[in-house]
């Protein structure tokens, strides 16, 4: 129980506490520039900010690929985050571009909705395939972790429709970008890794690849009597997209919350391989000693970027 509380507390602190600030400051990248879209209305999900990072070589003339990333408020500027950590995506992309290892890309940082983050990012169809008793178990585990005081119901299908039918058309109109699957990618960590996997499976005609770092396969915060890992694995058996046209990246560490992931990730890897993915279209990294933090994700971000966006 003590480990359960510690892990849940860590997850809360790194994903929720900082993301409910009343007046979010504008993130300032080291390289390139950020344009904030604060008037993105939605008929599907809660309102949220979107920060679009444009690299220094973006001139509105040549087309760029697009990388959609979840938890957008933690991506670019550690001075604006509660824990003074960030992915520093702009630094990593710029370095790889200067080394000639990456195609031109803009990054769309989609902020989460604070208390609604967990329902937004929790893959809905696997949850809805559970029995009533299993759903009650998930609800109880989330309540113990302080994540869902009310009845838990994911709305990730609506969140993905927001990305695909509301936000993407706006990005496609406003910026000089490729709009096809081959140049459209999605990425995130923890619950953001889960929803990135779900996005690739639900919209294979939209996204050509997904990077899922420290994917939160438990869904809740314990492995004991938890039906979600098997539900996610069962979903992947029938929903993984065509390996000839899609790329999939996973990774995880083994410290703090990441300690829950390696055994499940190995089962996921077996399913991915069975579905016909090869080293050309699928990469999984295990990083001993790595914890569940923006600093850890920054240190290995270059790997999924090169894997998805290499020239």
C-alpha cells in the first residue's frame, strides 16, 4: 500500500499539480518560436491551450511535417513548469536538424485539461470492454489514488475526435505543413503514451507513427487485481495498424512509476512482433535506472524523433 501511495503521488505531482495554474505563462523556447492558440474552441472536449512550436527555419514557404504532443505545457520551458523540468523539445529537434538527422517538423503542444486529463487520455474502447465488476475495480483503484472521486468514464474517443476533426484542420490551414499520414505523428509520455498508442490505432489513416514514452499500461496505480493491462493488450491484438505503413516506438525505465511498466511492455512487444512489425517499423527501448520525469524523457527523446522523422 505504501508503494501504491508513493507512486500515485508521484504521478499526480508530475502530471496534474502544475497543469491547473490559473494564468499560464507563455513558454519561451531556446530555439525557434512559439505561437499560442488560445481561441481553439471545441464542441467535443474541455477547452485547452495549444502551443505551436515553429523552428527557426520555418518560413511559411516549404512544407513541414507535424508532430502532435500531449501535455503541451511541459514541453518547452522549464521556467514555467511546477517542477522546473521540461522535455526541451525545441532543443532536441534543433540539434537533430542541424546534424542532418531529421526532416523539417513543427510541434503542436496540446495542453491537458488538468483534472480531466486522466479521462481524456484513458483509452476508452478497452475500458468499455471490461465487465461491470472489472470497471468497478478500476474505479476503486483510481479513487484510492485520488484520481476519480466520481464515477470514472473515459472520454478519450471525444478527445481524439477533437485532435483529428477540430485541431488538425486548423493547423493544416494556418501553417505550411504536409497534411498526409506519412508526415503526421503523435507522441506523449505516461498517460500521454497511452493516448498516443490509442490515436495510432483509432486513426491509422491520419497518423503515420506514434512515440509512446513510459507508457502507463496499468491505467491505475497498481498491478494487483488490475484488469487494464490485459485489456490494453487484447485491444492491440486486433487494432494495431498495418506495419507496412506505420511506425511505433515504446520505451520505459525501471524507477519510480516506471517500475510498473517493464513486464507489461514485454507482453506488448510480443503482440507487436506477432502483428508483423519489424525493426524498421517498431522500436522498444528499456532504460535501466531511468525514472518517470520530464528530464528522463528529454534524455531519450532523440531516439523516437529519429525513428519517426528521419530524413
